[in-house]
C-alpha cells in the first residue's frame, strides 16, 4: 500500500516554543491531507483538512492561529504548533488521500509531542 | 449517542480463539473502514468496504448496509494481533468519523 511518513517521530520542547511536524506521501500525490490529534486512550480527533494549494479547513474548536497548516506541494504538509503549552502534549497523526485513491486514507506513523 | 459505536470496548482472549468486533453506525455512509493501531501509535488501514465481505489473510470484514452494522473477525488469533481496532465511516469524500476503538489483547 501507499506510504506516508512523519517527522519527527517524537519531540520534546519547552513551553512557549514552536514545533513543526512534517507529513510526506512517499509514493503518491496527496491531494488531501488530514491532521489528527489523539490523547491517551481516546480516539482520533480530526483537527483540520488541507487540500494542496489552498487554505486548510479547521474543525470547530481548533485554533487556526495556533495550529498552522501548510500544504504547499502534493507530497508535503506541515503542522506547526505555535507557542506550545503542556496541554498541547499529544500524539499527532496525519493521513493522506490521493486523487486516484478513492476514499482510502493512508496514515502516517504519528508524532508524539511532549511540551514541558 | 456517537455516530459510530463499537463493541466491545475491551476484549481479552487466548491465542487461537475466533475474535469478533462489532461496529454500528447511525448515519448514511459511502464506505466503512477498519483500522488497526498498535501500541506504538501507528495506524494501518485494514479494510475499506461499502458492501458484502472482504478477506485478507486471517482477517474478515463484513458489512450490512440495511442494518448499518459491520463486523471484523480474526481467525486463529495470535498475540501479535493485540492492538486497538478502530471502525470509521466516510460520507463521500468527506472526513472520517471514528468509533471509540476496541482494545484487543491476545494472551499466549
């Protein structure tokens, strides 16, 4: 199946700093990428949907100025957590869907963020 | 009530047992997805189905559109099948709506 990578896999940062997470589709063109957050023992929560070349669509309750999403190419989307705080500590997962993939979403391995 | 409900929430079984995880949904869908999340967090898409039944190795997924119900079966379960299994539904090219997951533990 198609491969989606995320970088970094884990990050620890100080409160107030910004963290950038990359999501790449390695062997297909991802016209749509999704960013999820998952707290321990909870299900995935969709944060935003991004289509290549256009602004991301954020879910209700997700601050777009805090979670900056850029989907500048068909293989790369980035999520930047700005001025991170301990409550932003979570597991962030991206998924990608290509124009030819139908509704199949391919998930990245996730990024574990710990804000001290 | 959640739009996607899974049962059971937790399931522990012995190696070799036949496993069934259920998923019911209350909205119109275009496809239903079964996902597997291992303890490290990575998610693998197991099945996407809109009707009937699909089989991959020891895994079988069925869906009944009229009853809005799907089941995931694992035959000859093995400790490496231990994971969280997530049911999700999609409506066209829209976002996925997730169930709360079923935590499966297979003991040797």
